[in-house]
């Protein structure tokens, strides 16, 4: 996978940057090209990817909080 796509995935999952700002940060001047190439590379649009990744992080955080509460009893 292209290093720019790896960096874009990190930025999308770990920040609330606008997709156009992520696009620029990884070297794309045309956000439409970025979206098209990102989708071809990952199977998801940048917005879909962000939502899936952030949802999985929320689920993992919820599981960790449950584990901590269960361990404290």
C-alpha cells in the first residue's frame, strides 16, 4: 500500500481533520482524486473508513472500561 494511503488512514482514524485537509496533508491537491484512489485502495471512502475505525476504537474502549469495572469488584 502506498505510504500516502497509510498516512491518510492514520489521520482519518486518529483525528477529526476534514477529509480535504487529510487529502492535502498526504499530498493530493484534488480531493476527488484522493477519495477515488483511497476507495480503490481500501474499499471504503475516507468518511466510511473513519467511521468504521472510530467505531471499532469506541467498542474497544468500552470493552476496556467493562474489564476495569469487572476487575474492581
